[in-house]
């Protein structure tokens, strides 16, 4: 069953949010007394919902990161003695990989605006590829660290590291799957002249998980 | 005045708490009565009668300002009145005293350690009693509170004293009992299936009674009853005194 | 993102007959059906949560005697509770009541039912997501219940599950119970996030023409604010239970001092969620009361804007008061001071609301219908519960009453006297619209008076024994000499609780009897002004015919002298141009 999404009343729907921003709502806005007129939402449902979704995600990571900082600042020595150091340089490069994937996503969106299906598919593919590469490198690093004896149970150091990075990785994985599905739909010509809501939502989420990473990198690896 | 079901208070700062308690009784009591009486009056006066039409009003700014400002004032005043007691009991460094006991909570006992003759902890002549604490009256007592396993809470109703014992920290609390007697020391924070019934007794003696008791029980001769427990205490031994400032335990 | 309202029109009414049974009653995307599903989930869970409470009460009154009926469950002890069983009982009582009774009923059921109908939308912005949010929540419920059947019993560390008690299986002897508790709340968090995103988007984007923000009924305001709190607060709990679960299962040490962890960290995370949570529980009830009082006082709400803004103020303040749960936890005392100040301040918006409710009654034409009775009950019980909060807000006093039954009394006056009374009021008020039938007033009155009287009989003495020093979460008060003289209160309260439970039966009977045999409900049984009463009862799929209602005025236009009738529906076009704003 395809999601039936009911938009606000007639006249409201614009071609999905492209071009000039819509006029601020009239009637339905906060001007009491004036004759009711159809409202024009500032943001279409999908983008609005994504905004709030990211708000929730942010609070989730805020919880994790602040918890990490509490332990980190309490510890006299960080990283604790006899614990392997984190691969700062390699991960730095990996960070660049992830950031590039965001660029690829932006390009993909531009391709869609240009009604360029091949380009859209190719660039979404590139995004996914870079994301996958990032995960692969992270996975390799984990294998190394485990081999050097840094485990979940080796104190706050290991615990916080694997929890934070792991949960972010899980998010990237999820976003990756989402891009995959979107890519499939794009290949079948969706989004080009139909509504592009799902595609845009996917892009927004991708940018979010990417933007999240530098924060974690600075907090966990550098700080 | 009447005690409003409060148990007898036998500590110095307990009075401050009770005074605030009664003040809030009056504030909230009067507020409640005002609210309920007004409500009942309205319900009776304005119950639906044929032929009467309800008053058509959307509010009254002056009224609304009044009942915003008045409670705010009451609450601000209440806050200011609460500050001194709080800072005396928890915030400021406790009044100086040479009487220090170490209380280490564990599932499901209070281990009360006395420094012994040398006045230092962690030395051979420490004495550890189980679920039992003896202190002189009218003397400031410092309690160095620790926990071996989970969070417990050191609660002495008659002293109006409560402080959680948190593993990995040492929290310094104080009290000054004013009346000799035998007071229950329950644990007030859920700490497992033995939480209910985890309790000790605080014996408050007169000065010389206490000296007698100490001579009999805290001298090197008397063998430590709960020595086994002191071993288990090691993990928290190296924690720096985080005092009541809630600082992190360093290790 | 497919169907425009154009197609929506095509799909009106006849459409949902084409849907099969499953699509109509089980995997329905219709907000009204989802609302009913949430309501039933909540009510059924309420029986369970309540029965657990009665077990707790029995043990407190007649310690270590066999609880009637429990011998079937606790065979080895012949129905006598053990301490660990007792801890499990109140832990699950609270967990179920808060997460699977109040939240599903107030936020879930009435959020889903009221929002689209009262802002003039055909459905939620994302019906499919809406359906998912229900089924995810239901799954969480099943996971939570499954904990009762695992080895070692269910979680027994209190609904607050303080670490390290909760994070090391050895300390409680509970193993999978606590894990399932974490997993269930994790899943529940996801479900409520879906719901709240949906609510917020719908309210912002899908209001009918003319439904400006300040023409929205206050219950919609309250649900909007609740949704925002849900959206931002629950993820913090989610991150917390994730860490707790890792500590328990993967050997991390977030909360273990031995591994460099910090026990108080859990409390900070939990209460950073926990305090907004308690306002999540009360705000919808406040909205419901603000909705019902004007209808049965036949009078506009007193100070509409003050009502809306005070709720917004509560929402903002609720983020900076959470430390009042940790005054004696070992948290830095000067922080405690700061939290005392903010906690005192947060009482002010509630004061404004209370007095505005009174103002609404002033000069009204009060009709004592059942929803009104429960709304009035809500106001008075909430005032008592709120006022007891002031005692705890004062840090020195809280030193003494923290973790005593005074807190338990506070809890129940706000959550039962507040949220549950609000929920009952809402059920009686919207039942005609929800199920198309009227409830039985006689049974309703019986239910109200019984609940009000026995509720106070059950919970008021808790203040007394709390002040007397009785700790909460204790298995047997008789183990303490300083508590023995007040044991008679415990017996008294238990009788109260049993009768309170009994007095819920009229409700159950009324509910199911009316469901099938109640008098058919007219379009607008209470002569109310808001939009939902312009839709058929029960409203069809997509709520209204081809055209959506248009809104010309505020939601509480009762007894306008210039109007012939004593109420002006929001949809009624003004006689002269330039209608008066509410
Ligand atoms: C619906 C839920 C709900 C609500 C609305 C509230 C509302 C308030 N709560 Fe409560 N609270 C809980 C649910 C709730 N609480 C729960 C579940 C716990 C226990 C958690 C646990 O440990 O298990 C708790 C615990 C709790 C504590 C911690 C106690 C402790 O463990 O030591 C404190 C301390 O400050 C507190 C304070 C308050 C205050 C000041 C309000 C205020 O918002 C109340 C404001 C309302 C009024 C004040 C009444 C109306 C106003 C007037 C009539 C005007 C005149 C008033 C004056 C001039 C004073 N609450
Ligand atoms: C929503 C919140 C809520 C509700 C409604 C209740 C309701 C009740 N609670 Fe509870 N309670 C809490 C939230 C709640 N409680 C919390 C948060 C705690 C703290 C836990 C902790 O310390 O961790 C607590 C703790 C708590 C304690 C303290 C335990 C302890 O500290 O040792 C006690 C003791 O008396 C108690 C009793 C009761 C009783 C007698 C009821 C009664 O009101 C119950 C009456 C209801 C029934 C008997 C159910 C019957 C209903 C029906 C049959 C209708 C169903 C309808 C249909 C099927 C259509 N509760
Ligand atoms: Cu120790 Cu409760
Ligand atoms: Cu709170």
C-alpha cells in the first residue's frame, strides 16, 4: 500500500518546494478577524517532518555525547595508560571520504532538478559508494583496535568509544539502506517529474549523519 | 505548636527544616482552602438555572496579572527563606569537628568505622561496627559516606538528615544530635531486595556515657567485629574526598 | 506524498467500505481507528497496572500474608510476596501506568482523535507513519509484558531504574527482565517519536482555512506542546537505556565507578527526560479540562492567551528543573540551589492555569454532566498534587521528605488525580463522537463519586505517613519501630485502594455497554463550538464531506449576547463582515 499523504486544503500544493519560497500564510496565519483564505504552508510536510525528526536525533546524540564528556572530563588520564591510541590520521582521511559523499548527494539533487535521471542515479550511487567505503574503513579500524585489546569492556575508554562510534555507524548503515532504496526508485524514474519528497528526505538525512561525524570525530578522537 | 505528624526532632538544623515545613504548610494550606472555597461557591452560585445566561467575558487582564504576580512573590520569598537552611546543611563546609566516622553502605548493611586512637582511617586500630553507630550528644559529627555496591541513602528521620551514598565517591555530611537516645537509621534509597529492613541504630550518648562506651569498645583490645567487611572496602579506599561538592571520583 | 485533497475528495466516505476488515480495524491508517486502538491498549494496560498496585497495597497493609489469588502465580510461596517480587510489582506498576496507560490514552488516543478533527484536517499528515507508531508502541507493550515470564522475573529497580542497581544483574538478581525493560522503552521511544512528528507536522501544516494558531482549541495547543516535549525528551531516555543495556549485556561501564563510569550520570539522563515526561503526562489533561470547562459552564475560557502561553512556559521551564529529583543524590548542592529556584518558578504557570479555570466557572451556567465532574475533579486534585510539589521544591524540606510516601502522595495526586481524571473526562466527553453512542450518565456519576472519594481515601493519608517518615519502596513498614504506630493508615489506604479499583467497574460496564447498546449520539450532544462536532458521529473516513469546514471565530464562543443560540460554532460565518476575533 502506498502511503496516502493528505496535503493541506486545495490551492495549497505547490510543485514540491522548488523555486521561490511561498508567500507567508494568510487567513490561516495568525491574523484573526480577517476573512479566511486558503493557507500556504511555509514548508511542505515531508521537509517539516524531517526537521523535527532530526531534532529528535540530535537530542539522542546529545545524550550520548554529553554522557561521554562527563566520563571523559572526570578521568584523570585520557586515554588511560596501557590503552591503544585511536588512529587519528586515518580516521581524519576517512572523515574527508564521508564529507565528499555529502557533496555527491548535493550533486545528485542538482541532477534531479536538471531532470537528469542518469546523473541522479550515478551520483546517488557515488554517495552510497563513499558511505560504504567509510564504513569499511571504520570496520577495519575496529578490527585493529580489538586486536590491540581495546574492547567494550575495557573501561570507560573502550565503552564510550565503541558505543558512540558504533551507534553513528549504525545510523550511517541505515542512511545507506535508505539511499539504496531511493536509488532503486530513482532508477525507475521516480522523483523526476513526480513529487520528490522521499528523495529530499533521504538527502536531508544523509547530510545529517555526515554532519554528525565531524562532531564525534573531534569529541572522541581529537579532544 | 502542633507537630503535624512529624517525628520528634533531635538535631540542630532539624529546627530550620521544621520551621520551613510549617511555613509551607500554611502557604499551601491557605492556598488550597482559597481555591476550594472559591470553586465550591462558584459551583453553587452559578449552577445551571433556567432563564439565566452565562456572563460573556474572555478574561480580565488586571485579575490575571494579580494572580500571576502574587504567587510569584510568595514563591520567590519562599525560595529566599529556604536558601540559608540549605547552605547551612549541605552547601557550606560542615562546622569543624574532630569527631569523624566513616560509614560505608553495602547490600544490606551500614558499616560504621571509627578511626581508633590514632585518629586516622585505614590503620590497624580502626574499629568497624555493623548497623550500629555511637555518638556523643551536642557534638558536631562528620560522617564520611561511601558505598561499596549500589546507591543507598543515609536517613535519620529524627535528625531530618538524608544523604545518598554513591559508589565511587566519598560524601561528607554532618549532624549534631541534641538529645541522647536510640534512633533508627533506615536506608532510604532502593538498593535491592534487602532494601526494606536495611537499617541500623544510632545511639546518642551524653558526653561521659560516650567516653565510657568508647573506652570499652574502641580500644585496640576489643577485636574488630566486621573486619571481613573492611577488606571488601578496598575499591573505594583510594577515592579522593569529593566532599559534598559532587566532584567526580578520581583514580 | 501522493494523494492531493482532490483525490481525497474522490476517496471520501464510500472509500473505507472497500477496505477489508484488516485494513479497517487492525492495520488502519485512519486516525480515528488508531485513536481507538490506543485507547484500548491503555485501558487494558490500566487493569494490569492497577492490579499490580493492589498487590502492592495488600503487602503494605498486611505484610507477608498471602495475597488473594496470587497463590496461582506465586505457587512456591503460596501467594505471599517476597521482597524481590514486591520490588518487581511497584516497578512494573509505575512503568506500565506511565508508559502504557497515560501516554497511550492521553497522547496516543486523544492526540490522534482530536488533532485532525479539531483543526479541520482529513487525517494526519502521514497516516501510514501514524499506523506504524501505534504498532511500534504495541510491540513495545508486548515486549514489556514478556518480561514477566522470563527467568529471574521482571525489572525490580524502580521505574527510575537507578544505576548501578539496574546495571548489574547481580545486584537485583534480575537478568532478562531489566534488559527487556530497556528494550521495550527503546522501542516505545521510537513509536512515540513517529507519533509526535506526525502531530506537529499536522498541526503546523494542515489546519483548515481560517484556523489560525490562536483559534485552535486549547486541547490542540496542549497536544502540540506535548508532542514537542515527547519529540525532544524521549530520545534522551532512549540514549540512556541504550547505555544501560550495553552496561548490562556488553560489559561497558557507563555507570560503574570501577570502570571509570559515573552512577549519577544515569540519574541526570533519566531526569533530564523524566521531568519533561511528567509534564507530558499532565499537559494533555490540562488541555482537556480547558476544553470541557467552557462547554459545561456555557462560557468562553477565561484568558485564552494566558492559557496557551502558560503551557508554553511550562514546556520551556520543564527542561531546567529536572535536578529537583536529585537534591540529596550527591549532586553539587549549589546546583540544587539553582534547581530549587527554577522549580519554584515552574509553579507559576500552573497557578495561572488554575485561577483561569476558576475564572471560567465564575458567572457561568454550570451543568454537572459527567465530563464536567471529572474536569472539576481534575482541577481540584491537581491543585492538591501541585501544592505538595511546593514542599519538595524547597530543598531543605526535600532533604527530609525525599523518598518518603509524601512523594508517593504527590505522584498519585498529579498522575491519577490529574492525568487519569483528565483521561476519564475526555473519554466521557468524546465517547459520543468516537463511537457514535452516548454513555450512561447514572453509571458515570457513580464512577465519578466513587473514584473521587476512594481516590482521596487511598492517597491522602500518604501525606501523613510520609511526613511521619515512611520510606517509599519498602516491602514491610513493620520492620521499622518508628513506623509501627502509623500502620493503621496503611490498612486504611489499602481498603481505599480496593474500593477505588472496585469503583472502576461501573466505568468498564458503562464503557462496553454504551459501546454496543448506548443511545445513538446526535451530531453535537454537548452544544459545543469546536470543529469535531460538525462531523458525523462517528466521523467517516476523511472526516468531512467534499468540503472542509471553514473557521471564522475562536473556539469558545459561548453565551455571546448578540447570538440567538448560547453557542456560536467556529464554522458559523459572522453576520457582519470583519468578525470579532474570539
Ligand atoms: C503529572 C505529573 C507531575 C506534575 C504535573 C508535577 C508537578 C510538580 N512537581 Fe512533581 N513529580 C512527579 C510528577 C509530577 N509532578 C512524579 C511522578 C514524581 C516522582 C518521581 C519519582 O521519584 O518516582 C515527582 C517528584 C517531584 C519532586 C522530587 C521529589 C523527590 O523525589 O524528592 C519534586 C521536587 O521539587 C516535584 C515538584 C513538582 C512541582 C513544584 C510541580 C509543579 O509543577 C506543581 C505546580 C502546581 C501548583 C503549585 C498547584 C496550582 C497552583 C496554585 C493553586 C497557585 C498558588 C500556589 C502557590 C502560591 C504555591 N515533583
Ligand atoms: C499513571 C500513574 C499511576 C497510577 C494511575 C497509579 C495508581 C495507583 N498506584 Fe501508583 N505509582 C506510580 C504511578 C501510578 N500509580 C508511580 C510512578 C509510582 C512510583 C514507583 C516507584 O517507586 O518506582 C507508584 C508507586 C505506588 C506505590 C508506592 C510503592 C512503593 O513505593 O513501595 C503505591 C502504594 O500504595 C501505589 C499505589 C497505587 C494505587 C493503589 C493506585 C490505584 O489508583 C490503582 C487503581 C486502579 C485499578 C485498581 C485498575 C482498575 C481499573 C479498571 C478495571 C478500569 C480499566 C478499564 C477498562 C478495562 C475499560 N503506587
Ligand atoms: Cu540500602 Cu536501600
Ligand atoms: Cu520533576
